[in-house]
C-alpha cells in the first residue's frame, strides 16, 4: 500500500501529460481542417482534374523561368489552304474501323514516327500525361487476347445492356478478337492520372484524360496518313490485368487498345454514312466586318423596297380616294334626279328608276372601296412601323462597324495571347 500510494502522483502526472498531448493534437487537427476548409472556400474547384495538392518544388521554380522563343508557321494563300484542307479531308474521310488486319510486317520506324506525332498533342500545363506501349511479341499479344476475350464475353453476356448489344449487332462484332493475334503491332495507350517527381512526390496532371484523348485522335490521323488501319477498342474491366501484364505503374490506367497493320486483302467494313456538315455544325456565329457591312447593305435594300412599296400604296390610295369622291358625287346627282322625277311625265320616270338602280349599285361599290381604303391605310401604318425598326437595326449595325474598323487599324495594339502547348 505504501508503494502504491507513493506511485499514485506519478501515474496522475503521466495521465495528465497524455491527456494534454491528446488535447493539443486534437486542437492541431481541428486547426488544419479549418484552414483546409477556408482554402477550399477561397478557391472552390469545379473540376477534380484541376485540384492540385502537390507542393511547389525547385523544379517548378525553374519552369517559371522557361525560355520563350519566337514562333514561325508556314502561311499559305487562300487557294492553297482550300486545296490542302480538301486533300486532308479526303484522306481522313477514307478512315474506317477495320477488324480484318493483315499479318504482313510493318517497319518499326513508321510506328515510332506515328507515336512521335501523337506526342505532339497539347496537354494541360504541358504535363504530357500519356504512355504508349507497343507490343509485337507473339506470346504477349496472345496473352492480351486471352485477357480481353475473357472479360469481353462477360461484358456481352452480363455487364452490357440489351440495347448496347443490339446496337453492336449491325457492326458484326462480338467478344472474339482474332485481330489481336494477327496484327503485327498492338499499341496500348495509358493515361497517367498523376506524375511522380524525382523526390517521389505526386505531380498533378491536369485534364489527363482529355489530353490523352486528343493525342489518340492525332495518332489515328497519323496511322491513316501512312496507309495503316486500326480499330479503336476500349476493353471494359481489362485495364488492371493488362497493366499488370505489361508491368506499368499504378498511376497509369489503360485508355485505349489499337491493333495496327495493313488491311487484309478480304477486309470488309460496314457501309456507314457520316453526318452532313449542317448536322455537326448546325450553328455558325461570326461577326466580321464584311458580315456587318453585308447586313447593312441588306437592310438598306429592304428599306428601299419598303419605301417603294409605301409610295406605290400612297399613289393607289390617292386614286381610290378620287374614285370614291366621284362616285359620291354621282350618287348625289342620282338622288336629285329621283326627287325631280316625281314631277316628270311617266316616260321620264322609268329612266330615273334605272338611274336609281345604277346609283344603288354604285353605293355598294363605294362601300367596298371604303373598306379597301381602310385596309390600305392599315398597311401603310404597318410599313411605317417596320421602317422604324429597320432603321433602328441599321443604326445598331453602323455603331458595331465603327469598333470593327478601329480594331482593324494597323496602329491599334493587339493584346498578347497565351496558348497552352
């Protein structure tokens, strides 16, 4: 009991130290969480691809002083640009997804240049978040086929919906991928979800999937340019196994698998039609100086047409008013003759009755002309309103032309543009 009583103050002291440490640690965590929450409030992110939790290193400081050099680009005349654009469209319009690939060998130097071309794609902050794995080994290609076909069979039978499978029937495709064995090369495109600095810390790769997708598009164009064919495949649930097979790091995820080679002699493709330009570009918005001037000319022509139409209607209304006035005078005279006929002989009476009938017919004609005259006046009023609106639009176009001309002034300074590589 004496020993226990002597150790009690020590236990109490140790316990107090532990409680104090835990309290201090909890306060520190709370402060950090509040600071992190305030940082998120100060800089709210709307895209997780842009969230950057990496530290600024000396390498980042060096990149801030990156040398900028003059840029030159070959400029073509309008006719040359049109010719080159038509030729390139004709070349790319022949591109098809080909599932029948020849085993004939392809020069490795061509594949290297094609991938170099794909590597010229722009990327977020120039992180270049892509990895291209080229497989030509027969055994590795066959292992890739086994992995893909095993997962694809499950996809077709279980994972994919009935609508998806139904839509693929017209393409005559299923889980059997014979071309993975036959094609001389398989190109597997991996996206790097993040980079690794020499210190081992992570480096954010902004918009990594979009950047790699752009690179894949350039890769397809480069393959078409050298006369090779491929079919874009995105094998579902095969990424982890293929990454392990090819010994790729954990920060890389499979985005696309491309069998590459010459088309087989008996290759066939579905007779598909591409959308028309009006369907893929339904709206074209431009506000050039020429367009503004063209719109102004069109407005002036419409104003002249409306002015001419208004003058014509005014002339027609004047003629109608004269006819109505003369008809009214004639009806008044016929009424006077009818009053006088009471005192004329019987022979004159019959003639006056005919005149009265003619007067009645002319009264009806006068009423019809009155209605037409009113409609003409309403049309004139409507034209006046349209003229006011058109003149207002013309004044707006004139005001927009002035800043356009000021911008085209060679003495004006244009702001420096910054583009991502």
